[in-house]
């Protein structure tokens, strides 16, 4: 993380802080107000997805066309690891949404 610019470090810290905030509020709501497991799954999936966006902070400072055209490699982890983390967050959120709509 030493090779990042200050603005990229701020993006990483913001994404990771927001991810932990979503995770903490989801678990706190689940434990205190006895909310459903689907709400916990949704907030956990969103937290994982936001956390994984912190691995590619350069995307936030690129024009949209070049961000969609060029695949940016993550700075902190391998590209496959970042994709698996993002997809697991999306899958967990989708499972939570599906169970919330079905039950």
C-alpha cells in the first residue's frame, strides 16, 4: 500500500470503512432487534462488495469509458481474488433478497 497516492489511500480507507460499517450495523441489528436472517445476508453481501471495491481505487479516478474498456488490475490482491470476493458478496446479497421476497 506504500505505492498508492494519498487520494487512492483515502478511497481504500473509505471503502473498507464503509464495508465494516455495513457489516457492523447488519450484525448489530440482527442481534438486538431480532431481524431476519435475510436482512443479515443482504447487509453482509453489501459489506463484502463494498470492501472488495477498495482493492481497485484507480477506477474511481478514471473516465467511465476507459474504466469500462480497460480492465484494471487490483493493486492489493490478485485479480481473481478480487473477482471472487466481489462475486461472493453479490451472491450473498442475492440469496438474501431472494429469501426476503419468497418468505
